[in-house]
C-alpha cells in the first residue's frame, strides 16, 4: 500500500490532464447540448463539409507520409554511412529534431517568404519570365500544404528511421557482395526485407503526424476550414449552432479512431521490426 | 579489402549527392526568411529588422505582444521542465524499484499522448481549463499543465533509456543501507547518474514548448508562437525575424545536446 503512494502524484496528474479530457471527448460525442444521450453528433459527421475535410486530411496525410518516407529514408541511409559521432551526423540529426517538432507558424512564414506573393523564388522566377500562377497555390489545401507538410515529414522520417538503417550490419553487404550479389540483389533480398517493417511503420507514424497537424495550416490558410483539424479548431471560435454543441467532440472522436487504428498497426509492425533487427 | 574500398567510395558519393539535394530543399525556405527580413524599402539590403528585434527598448514600447509572448514562453519552458522532471524521475525510479508490475501501465499512459492529436486534447481540456481558470486565474502560465502532457512521450523515452543503463536497484539499496532516506537517494544518487537522460528530456521539452502554437492559440492565451502569428498581420518582416530567431535558438539547444550525449554514444559503440 505504501509503495502505491509513490505513484499517486503521477496518476493523479495524468487522470486530470489526460484521462478526463479523453473521457470528455468520448462521452461528449454522444451527448446533446443539455446532456441527454444522442446520436445526432455522429450523424452530423455525414455533412458534406465534414466528410470532405476528413477526406482531404486523409489524402494530404497519405501523400506527404509517402513523400516524407521515401526522401527521409534516402537521407537516413546517406547519413548512416557517415562516421558515427561525426559532425555531419550531429548536424543533420539536431536540425531534423528541430524541424520535425518546430513546424507550425515558422514553417508557414518561411514558405510565404520563399514562394508566396513577395517570396524571393517567386520574384526571381518572374524575373526569368516564369509566373507561379499568382502564387495563390501556396494557400490551397492540396498543392501548398503538401509542399509545406513534406518539409516537416522528411526530418521526422530521418529521426524515426535512422536507428533502423543503423541496425544494418556492413558485414551483410560484404557477405552478399563476396557471394557475387549485385547492389540490387543486396537491397532486394537482404536490406529491403529487413527494413520493410520499420519503413512501413515509420510511414504510418508520419501519417498520424500530418493528420494531427494544426498550426501550419492555421497560419497558412485564413479562409475556410478545408482540413479536419481546422474544422475542429473552428468550433472554438465560431458561433455554435443550437443542437450542434458537441459536434466538435464527435469530429475529435473520429480523429482519435483513425489515429488509434493506424497506431495499432504501427505497434504490431514495430514489434516485428524489433525482432528482426535484434534491437 | 578492395571490395570494401569500392563500396565505401560508392557510399560516400551517394551520401554527398543525397545530402546536397535534400539539403537544398531544406535551405531554400530558411534563405527565404533571411532574404525577406533583410529587404530595404527601396531595394537593397538592411539589418534594421534584426536591430529592432534585439532592441529591447523598442520591443517593449512598440511591440508589447511580442514581449508578453516571449515572457510567457520563457516561464512555460521553466515550469514545464520542472513539473515534468519532478513528476517523472521519482515515479519511474519508484516503479523500477518497488512496483515492476506497473511499468507497462506507466509506459502506456506516458506514450498515450502520441495517439491523441493536440487538437483533440484541446477539445477535451476546455472544461478542465475552465476549472483551472476558476481556481488559479487566467494566466498563460497554466498552459504548462497541458504542455507536460505533450512532452510525456518524449521525456519518458529519454528517461527510460537513461534508467536502463544504470542499476537502479543496487544503487538505491547501497545508499539505503548506508542510512540515506528516499529524498537523498533520489537527489544525490539516482539523479546524478541520470544526468544525460535528464538533460535530453529537458532539451526536448524546451524545443517542444518554444514551438507550441495549437493549444495556446485555441485557448486564446499568449505564448511566443501566438505572438509571432499576431505580429505577422502588423509587421511581417519582424514576425519572420522573430520566428527565425526562435528556430535558431531551438536548433542551438538540440545541437548542444548532441554533444552532451556523447558519453552514452561511445559506450554503445564499445558494446557493438
């Protein structure tokens, strides 16, 4: 009994600031404005605006997860061939640590300053006679957000995937080569299969990362709520329609359901990757 | 030997090409920020924006929202790191010593925020924060309670890695048999041995808190990122300069951390 007292502060804290908020979302999704049980909030999820926001978020996350995973994996492999503890490795991993976490407002500004109306690349291309279509594309959910999201997905991929490529032993490559295998054979039959679970797992993590992102889009897009996080954020500031007080909670619950599904697959893959790489 | 040399050469060419190309993609927006903040009204270059940013008098007088934001974020960094350490280090040590059966549960709780998007947390926290405001007032500093939850997964992983490298039980028993009380064990035995892990957990928290926007913005509180976003509507150049300065600060913190962690990296190499 005395031993349990030691973990009491931790569980008290996480109950108030983690468990209760989660319960509020889950239960609130099934209550109307006066606290009576209802399925109305879930039915409201079928509104075209909500459905298209979910679809856009999903497509955006899938595309940027794929792009981020491919380029991030290339970068991770390139960095893993550098000397451990060397300057390149330190620089790239610290830089990626910042860029993966920092995103948000800074990132939106950076892209506005680069390819926005007055951005230097836009002006420079204009000078060369190339018009970036008025640069409105940066503020469109697909084109603009895909570019900006990829910018924080690649660093996250490096951080998540680097330990996996570091697990590749140089002896395996040498063994394949001394047996007459080409580089392609090595990747096709040795490194590829070993890295596959980690790669797909990391890609799923990137998906949830993009799916949950709010700040970048909020700073970049000022009109409308094309993606689901902006739509939920909008329920905080806009007028609440009577009978729809808890629709925000239902949308939040929808997000949790999708993220939980993806993270479960991730956990299963991670277990397999750990087994193969002997980590 | 020859095979290995050829292989190494190929790898180093590949490394240079990939790092350069992806590096260019990453450099462009940063260059864009530097270029934008050094534009002079009539064309040409000026450092006026940067001079303004580091002129505390002018910031205090003309840009009070930026000053408030910086102060709030500085306070939030300190509070979040302090609460995180005071809560996690004793709990995780205690669980290893006395309640090994609870390790899975503590891990699950700590990693849970990874599966709950910040925006969802905001929706659920709104009523909780109504109570916080009722008991403690409206100060932006209370955002720290939510930030501790956000940093839990990263702090847990860093501290767990640190605790795995030391023999907590033997250290604690040795100290206890010499007459040390539990506070002494924590403060003078466990904590010094966890120096690297504690630093890395703290630095990750600093980077996360400095970059946080979602929760502060939706609860209409002030922090650095909210201030920068507001400022951008009035003075885009100064806002971008402030954002870049914060980014450079966070990078410096993480880069310094990569050197602090050297001790553990070298021991890992010896194992392999």
